[in-house]
C-alpha cells in the first residue's frame, strides 16, 4: 500500500514537471514569434506615399450579379397583356407567376488604369477608369423560348453578357504602415456604361448607364521597385437597369415578369503602382 502511494506521488510529480516544461517551451516559442514579428525589416519605397501624383494599372477578376424583383403575379405589372402566338390561346395569364433569379455567378475579367492624388498623410483621391467583361444568367421557372435560337433541349436560363466602361472615383484611407505593408479601405462611387451589342429581339434588355456605390478593402505591399496591392471591392447598383422588352417577334413576358434589375459587382483587384 505504501509503495502504491509513493508511485502515485512520483507520477504526479512527473506530470507536474512535464506540464511545467511544456508551459515553459510554449512561452519561449511565443516569445520567439513575437520578437521575430517585431524585428525591423528593410523598408522599401519609403517616400512612395509622399508623391503628390502617381499612376499605375490594375488587373482583376469579377462576378456580376443582379438584385431581382419580380411582379407576383405577372398581372401586377400594369403594362402586361396576354399574348397569342399564331392564333393559339394565351400562354401566360395575369394570375400566372413567372419568376426570374440569377442562376449562378460566372467569373469575368477587369482591367483598369490608376491615377492617384495625395490629399493628406492618410487620404488619397483615386480615379480608376477601365473595362469589365462579364456574364449573368437569369433562371426562370418556365421554359425559355427564343425564336432566334434553336435549343436542342428545354432551357430555363437566359444569358446576358455585358462589357462595361468603368469610371470609379474613390477616396482611399490608409492605416499606419507596418514594415512593408499597409492596410486600407476605399469608398466612393462609379458610373458604368454597358457597350455590349443589344438588339430589339433580346428577351431581356438592359439600360446603357448606371450609378454604383462602392466599398473596398485591401493591403498595400511595398516591394523593391513598385507597390503591389490586393483589394476586394463591392459595387452596389443604384438604378433599375431593366430596359425595354423585345419587339412583337418575341415573347415579352420574360421582361414583363420583372419589376426591377439592379446590377451588383464583386471584384478582386491586383494593383501595380
């Protein structure tokens, strides 16, 4: 019995010693990591942010989205009227429900030019004109019938491709520089013009221009010869982008079912300045 108690005490002491050792090792590791993180590194481009004006370019990927509001039922649209085709009975009635939504996000491409004006130590004014290419698909709860296209099987989605001329104007707020890095946020607005070719036979048409509210966040990396930045930006459309419906050669209820389409864009940008 005495031997068992001695062995138990010895095991407890060993466990206590081992826990202390582990604790001490962890403390040393943490101290090493902290001291390593606080080491002063060679700073690049120390006078870069003192320039009154500088330029650069941007490359990025985007996803275009719609904020969709539908007329439920379609007869809630005062402009809707029942259509007949080749003497047949109306295919869509006022009490029918036709819904459209975004089928999925499709990656696109963005390219732009940077013009940066220094306002103060922490603030810059940035004009970033460019072009964006993308596509959106509207998914309907009824089959999509396009008289200009022969589908091999029943389709429920309709593709809308866009090519935007972008004119964003942002204010950039920069935090304190950390060695060769600096976090920042941007906010402002943009005007975009869709220059994609459109036709009167399109089932859903879009307006050419629109205003956007924009908010972004990123990180500046000061390299030896230039500044490289990664930025994520959200653009929220402020206008209804829904254009006129197709002419009488096409079914018009794909447009009549929609109350409004607001364009939203998410962009991941890579700036070279």
